C-alpha cells in the first residue's frame, strides 16, 4: 500500500451548503478510516481547502473514492488533486 495526499477546494458558503449531506459524508469517512484507507481528512481553518491522507494501492483508487463522496456529487468540493506521497517522518 502507498500513501496519497489530497488537496482540494470547497465551494462558497460550504459550511451552510454541506449541512444536509454532512452525516452521510462523515459516516462514509468513518468507514474508510475503520478499513485503513483514510488516515486523516478535514478542512483548513478558513474552510476554503480540504486536505487528506489516504493509504491505497493507486491514485485511481483514491480518486474514485473521492468522486463517490456526496460532497463531490453535490458540489461542496469543487476541485480535488491527489498525489503520491512519501512520508519522511
């Protein structure tokens, strides 16, 4: 398994717009964390960007998981970039 880092952006007024989808989103993240795929994920303090670390077999796997998320489908996340990551420490 390799590690991957996610950088992305949120839509305008994301804190309000995410409300109807938040439980579904968090439940899905919990499942991915329990399965060892998700290491961490969350917004920056300004709520303009999302950052995450995943463990998976390929970038394609991570991108597929992200694009299946309700935040992507509903336009809460507006861009997602996934990169292979080498953890130094």
